[in-house]
C-alpha cells in the first residue's frame, strides 16, 4: 500500500485522558483495572472504567446523540488537540474530502438496556426519551463524530467485533487510494455495557482478578472501555522528521469458530503476513508487536503460535490489556496509539500483572518495560467471528 | 470506480431470488408482496446451522445465490457485509434478559449478537480466510457497503462479495425503528470483465442534489423506503433491465448529509 501519514491522534482509556496520561501510566506501571462497580452489575471481576464519562456534556445541537459511547468519543475528540487538527485539515482539504471510518462493537446499547428496564408496564413501550437512531444504532458513532467535526465525506461504522478499530485503518487506506477522500478520521469507541459484561461472563471468559496475559495462571479477560482517533493523510513525498506512517494493513478470517480462535493461530498469522506484504517488509523488520493478548487460555496460545511461527522468538512482544483491560471494539485504536507512542518514545511497555510466564508460550514476552530505538511496530487485533487485523507503523522513510 | 457484476443474489418480500424476480424488477410481471422465507444454509456445519439466526440465514442465502451465479469458489472471494443492525431477534432477547433480575444471557446468543455474526458464519461455511468487513451506516448501510466493496475492487484489485441485509425488530424496538420485511441482496464484483459478467458498474460520489432514483411500482417503492437494504432496489431494477438487453442506465442513491452515490449501469462489454 501507499504509506499514509498518521498526523494526529488522541486517546482515552482507564489509564486517563490523553497521550500524556497514557504514557505516564505505562512509565510507572500504573494500571487502570479496578473491582467492578459499574451501573448495577454484580459480577466478581475487574474492569477498566473511564473516569468522568458521566460529566461529559455534548453540545446543544447534538444532545440527541447523548449516550455513554458518544460521550467517550467526545472526550477523545477533545484530547491531544485532535478536533483542532481536524478543523485545520478541513480548511485544507474541504469537509467533503475527509472520510470518517470508525469502529464500535456495541455502540450506545447501554441506552437500550436502560430503556428496556423502564418499559411501560401496561403497553410494553420504551420510554419516549429513548432515541434509537442516535444512540443504540451501530452507525450512530460515525454520524455523531461527522457532525461534531463538521465533516461531509463518506462515513460509516465498521463493526467486526474486537478487530474493528484496527480494520478501519484499512478502510481509510482504500478510500484514500481510490481518491474518494484525501484524508480520514479513523478510530472509534466502545463503552461498558451490561451486554458485554454479562455476555463474556456467560462464555466463562472473564477473570475474577486483573487479567494476566501470557501468565501460566491466566484466567480470562478483564473488560474495559476506551476511545481513540487518528487522522490519516496522504504521505508527503518529503516528510518532516518525526513523521509516523501507517505502512501496512492485513486482514483475514479464521473460518474456524464464532468465539474461539483457530488453535494454531492460522488466521492471526495470515493477517500479520498480509500486513508485512502490504508494507513490503520482512518479519525481521518488526521491532515490537503489541499483541491482542486478552489473557484467555486459548487466545494467548493461538497468538503465540502465530507470532513464533512468523517472527520467531526474538522480537519483543507484549499485551497492554493488563493496563487498560480488553476495550473490545476500541482495542484496535487504543493499542495502535500505544504502539505509535512506543515508536515515538522508545518505551516498550511491559505487562503489569503477568508474573510467571506460561512456559508453553515461546514468544519473547516483556513483563517489564524496556527502552530502545524502534523503527517499525506491529499491532494485532482479533475478534469474534474469527475476524483478524494487523497494522504496521513506522517512521516515514 | 469500475466494477463488473458477476453474480446477483436477492431475497425479500415477494422477491424469492434474483432469477425469479427479474421480470418483477423490469415491470414485466406484477409485484405481490409476501414474506420472504428464511432457511438455514446447507453450507453450514450442523452445529452452526442450528445456531443460525435470521440475519445469518438471510445473508447466507443471498451471498450463496450470487457466488453460485458467479461460478466462483467462495473461499477465494473477499466479503463486505453491510446492515443497519445486528440480528434484531437476538438483540431483543438479550435486552429482555438484561432487564430481568437474573441477567442470564446464553453464550450462543451473545456471540450471535455481534454485528459481524453473518460474516463469521459465512467464513466458517465457505472456509474463506480472505478479508471481510462488516459495516453499518443506519439508513445508508447499503450505499456505504457498495462504496467499500467498489473501493476494494478498485484499490486492492480484489473480487468482492457485497452482502447486504436488514430485518425488522420485534416490539418494542420495532416502534422506534420500523423496518419493512426481511430484505437481502448480494453482488459479486470483480475488477476485470470475465465471460460470466452480467453488467459493468461505474460508481462515483457526487456532491450534487439530483433526484434520488425511485421504484415505479408502489409496493416496491414502499419496500425501498421501508427497509435500509432495499435502497438497493433501483440498482437491482437497472441491472435487471440492462441484463435483459436494455440500454445503459444511471442510478442515483442518497448519501446524506450532502452527497449521492451515482452508478452507471451498462452491459459488460464496454
């Protein structure tokens, strides 16, 4: 693919709002997981909840979009100078030339969950205040962000489970390659809701303790929430020093099972191979991989096989889900941004709760932070339905 | 963006398949609405067949029809799934369960609730490991899926199965989000013309406000505005006429806030 410049980005997770708060947490090893007291949920688990979502107010003309998911998006849009950067891009390109390709898995379903509790006992009707199109509807996030940023290019939501905010980078690359857009806002948001907390609990995939990716005693995921955005633009032939490029994208399907990964990580490996091919790189060109690494027994083992099969056992890898929890549909963008922060600062993040590495796993998994120059980083995101996506970022050549 | 149509799938009220519906779409036969019949795909392994929900049945039926017509092994074809919603019945049942004290969601129901469930079942059934996108854009879901599929054809040179579907919600969601009938359609799009090509599409974005294409038949027009995926009907009607030897047509689909998707539909030789 033609490399794209990743000119601006913003991030919100349980580690805090903004790149500085995120980096501070990674430097100091401060994780965001806490015992779950979300809403009326009574599950014995830890979650990565974002502070301050309740206090977010959407602008008066967009209050119909008010829901937890769009509030998370609003928080992220106004961190790290992102909305201002998009405004100046809008001046340069025109509102109709900037696309909006965002991911979410559950959108504003929490609003529907609350509305179903408040149904009219006589008629069964939902409360009049419930607005389906602007909250629960999967497309609501892209519609909100497009309105909020004043953009008029093509806009849609990709909802391919937990790979979704990684996959949107590929959607944007295609749209820019065809000339339908000159730039794109990618990323998205996924917010805590009862559907995913009780749903993952039903699959017996939720850990009672903060999750421990690649640990011999790992016992499942800790769920989290988050939002993040990136502005992608055509690469400048003479890029400024310090410019980061999206170098490659790779997508695949497991074709195996709806909620269990392929045992040998075939789909995962295929996504990584395709990302390398799209970037024109070899396996040894990758300096760090931010893993999907959710801390499920099978998932980590499958990814380990894919990593060691393709990259060997020398490339440093880690999952940052011990910090943020598994932010589901937001994991792709949260971890893409953490990977780019690693590239920019040379801080290669460790893995807070991982104490005893599973001896059956052969990757060079980092428990503690390391530092060093990175030239190219890869980030993996996999989801239900066997959906896999891998991205590669690096310095502009 | 140019894409060649190699196969078409269709299933909707009174539209029981592409071949059976061509004369209705050209206006040569009267349109009579009757509910679409959904069955689990024989392509699926028994466990997944049992677990199939309506969106999976609908998406797989139209996808399989289009791929069969194209004469391609589905394992080699990338896919774009598009719908305004995840499976409506599944979402309704989960929301009802979460409103009870027990909140005891079934694990199968939970994995069926993801928007990309049809894509997951499809890849299991067809052994397809090619890239697959599942997208959503409320009433513009079909138009957005068409743009994405055309971009994959044009930018990546892939052969793409575009699979679009929308079904009604049970009450009470049906009141706040009314959707007419179960309607699905699929197109197999390729970058180069082949011997099996049915038509050629030139797809572009327009910033204009020209009139959106409509259906002449009152019943089909009601379906077009009532089901997001049925926004595809004017394109399908143009394909039916061009495939029957008609002259090239121009189809205009709405893409708010300020755009249109403009499609020139022509015979495949040009």
